[in-house]
C-alpha cells in the first residue's frame, strides 16, 4: 500500500476494532468520537455491523431490559467524570457484557494515574474491567477495555480534522503568566518558547501526548518514518512529543517510507482565521448556519424544503437536519470537495450543475436558466425532488449540499459579511497611516451605535469582537510604538471596554460565542461588573495575540504596507511558510525548527556547530503533512493547493488540524 493510500484509509481502519464488537450491542458514544464517526460513514456503519441502538454518552441514558450488551466509545481517560458516567449507565441497565474503547492509550492512563514506570501488560485497563464487572453486579460477567485511536475525521482525501483535540489551542502570554505563577521565581520562563511539557497543566499534557500517540499510529499504519518540524511554541511541544514518542523508535528503524510533518500555531496568524477576505462558499455556510449539536465541524441544513410543509412554529424542528458530511454518494463527495476549495462563483455553479444533472437523470421537469446562480434558483431545483421519494433518496447527498448553499446565500446575516470585509480593508489601510490607538478609535462609533435591527448590514457584537482579533493579529508590525503610544492604546482600550460593556448589557439575547466568552447563558445573568471584568481579560488576551510572532525572524509580519502604487495587503503566514519550504535554494529557516527524535539527531545538531552537516529540511521527502494547531479555513486549504501546484514540487501534501 502506498503511504498516500494508507493516509486515506487509516481513519476508517481505526473504526474496524470498534465495529467488530458492536454486534447486538447498545453503543454509547461521546460527542468527539461521534463527530469522527460522522465523517467516517456515520451511524450506518454501526447498524450495518449489528448494533441495536446508538445513544449519547450521558448519565441520563441506559440500556433496555432485553439489552444485555453495551459498547462505550470515549475520547477521555477512564477516570473521574468519564468513569462516573459509565457507572451511572451500567447501574440503570441490565448489562452482562461491557466493552469500553478509549482513544487515550494505556501508557497515558499510567501518566494520568501518576505511575511513572513502565509496567507489563495493561494494569489500568485490567482494573477498570474489574470495576465494570462490579457495576454490572456479577464478577463472572464479561468486561473488556481497549484503546482505539478513532480521532480522525476525513473531510476530504487530503484533509483530516481531529475533533477529539479541539481544546488544544496555542499558548499566549496570559498562559505563560499562569504557568509562571506556580513556579519559583528563579525558575520562571522568560518566553513561551522556553515552556516545557512538564510545566503544563496535567490535562493538557495528556491531550498532547494522546495527539502524538494518534499521529504515531498513523505513521505506523503507513510504514513511514517522519521528520518533525514546528513553527510556534505549542507546535514545538507537540512536535517534540511526537519525535520522542517511545513506541516509534522501532518503526523509524525499519519504516520503508519517509515523510515530513510541519506543525504550525494558529495564533501566529489569526488574521487569516477571522478575516472575511476568503472568497469561499463553505466559509459562509459555516459562518451563518447553526452548528450541528455536539459538533465543531458541521452544520444543520433545514430539510423542510424537501417537503410540502410550510415554515411555522409548529413545523420547526420536526425534521432531522441535513449536514455537510456526505459519505454514501461519490457524486456528493466530489461536490463537497469542490465547494470546500473552489472560489464561491465556481462552487455555486457546480452546485447548480449537479442539481440539474440529478434532475435530468430522474426525468424531472427542470427549467434551465443561465446567468447568475441565486438561492431561489437552487431551491426551485431542490423542490423538484420532493414528490419522488426514490429520486430524493438517490440524490440526498447532493440535495443537502444544495440546500446548505441556498440557505447560506439567502441568510439575513450574509450582508454583514460584505460589511465586515469592507471594514477590514479600511482598517488594513489605516494601520499603515496611523498608530494602533487611532485605528481602534475608528471602532468606537460602531460599537456605540444602537442595534435598531432595521439595517441587515449593521455589525453585531460578534462581528465587532472578530474585527478586534483581526486588528490585533496584524497590528504589531503595522504600527509599532514606544511607551507613550502604549499608554495611548491603553486609554483607547479602556474606552472600548466601556462601550462594549454598555452594548453587551443591552443585548436581548446572547449568541453562542458571547455565551462562551461571558460564561452565562442569558442576558439577564449579565451584570455590568461581570461584563467589564470579562472584557478586561479579553483585551489582555488580545495583547498576547499582538505579540504572538515576537520570537520569529523570517515570519514576523503578515502585513505588507502600501508603497503608494499598491494598497496595504495581508500576507498569510501559511503561504510564507510553504514558499520557504518549497524554495528552490532549500534555504535554512530559523523559524521552522526541526525536532530531534534521538541521540543520532542530537549529535548531528551538535556537530553542525563545528562542521558542515546537512540538517533535515521539510522538503526532503515526497510526502508532507501540515498540521495546523488551532484550525484552518477553507480559503487556506485552497492556498495550500495553489502554492504546492505553483512550485510543482512533486510533493504530496496532507493537511491535518484540530478545529477552531
């Protein structure tokens, strides 16, 4: 098997162990594992393997009277809350056979239980099996506990997400302060690049080690020795953990294939993550349509238009939502891949073409129309299928993607996208002509304006917070300043905090983003004092964002100032890194750090100080993995394709990321 083929088949392969155990079982699964399954074939996989039912991993669920077998699939360590939930479910059920799968390997369970020495066998799993029998009420019942790295969600053949690690996010200065608080003064770290694994909170250590283990399992499956590289402090920790992974030493000695994996911190360029400059249909779908409950990578598609029901309060939520993950149809998968990486105009035209083609196959009375594709036009094509159940079932994947496109294009929040884009362009030009304080002042009138609800392009509080992230991520090199300017910035920040506090406390409802930031579920819980405190912490984090690239030499800027003939522009850090990797001169870049995996590599690094030794380079091997720690946008996926294609490097690239 070629390594590229192995990468594509590995996510599905990880589920085989689970599928072999689900026959006649009730399956309880947590959200992160459910999301992985969602992109690997969905619930149909389990039912085809003989599962009786699939339920949420919750203390409020249980098996039925005549359901003696249970399978649990979780993405956490088998202790604490996870163990409590399993105990609750078993206690209210009548199980005689329990199987537990965890994505966390046994070696990390030892660490979680403060066992530092290697022990023979799997004692932690063995002990948990005994607990399962106790909870079932008979030590003669059957219990099994095993590891399965079901963490990969393949969105396309060359792009995988790892939702189980969505809480891993690059460190900022506020995190450094929290780490240093717990250390003696003489042992405090000077910068984030000095932070080591042992100084991190135990929960984060476990997540990073589990991530390294999952990646090592992938390389084991494709018979590959990897060279690890990093850009950024969190990436450095993950790459170092993968490079020193104890179970990878034998693999690296005998692996027939070679690859490079480059980890990049998302916080080094948040402008690309929050900006509205990406001309991409999927970005807009993900921005305006509601998230699928329990998921971080998919949305809900309203399926009402496939029926003759009218949209009323009574019909709301009556149908299960559609989604973007289409695993059953090859045509729908190809359409999804086009939507993900193509420009919006091309993507919308392809959606229309596929709907027309599907309608023609089913001999439906379609009226062809040329010119601009509209949401109404797409909906009219979709509605042709609602009287033919056979046609609807045959083309359900394409229909769901068509409805997602139509619902995004006519969404009332979409005009704000263009308003945000226009404002970002203005701010980008202003950053070259003014200092940061003057640029931030331009946001004050917008924040202070009341939300009348009559102007669909009026910016929401969410939009304003996103604009602040955009500005701070690009501002440091655009308008550097001394102590006096910093005081001026601080003064304007206080004005912004006051204006935002007033705006927030006047909200009649809170978006999911505002609920997460404030830690409350409704506006009635928001006090002025709490809101002010939350915003002060937010601005402290934003200041950390502005300093995220301070340690970089070649990639210290994502801003190109105006030269009189050309306007100021945003330079994506990801593009800079890729162009450096594929540069024909194969230059050494101090910002792309190679992580040594053993004594030989360390000796090479040491000798290179005194003699000419060729250091490993990311372009050395025909296979390149890019791992974005903190998420990636569809526009950036297109950018990766374009850069690799432009350089005609012969390198096969794969993108992996933990979602934003």
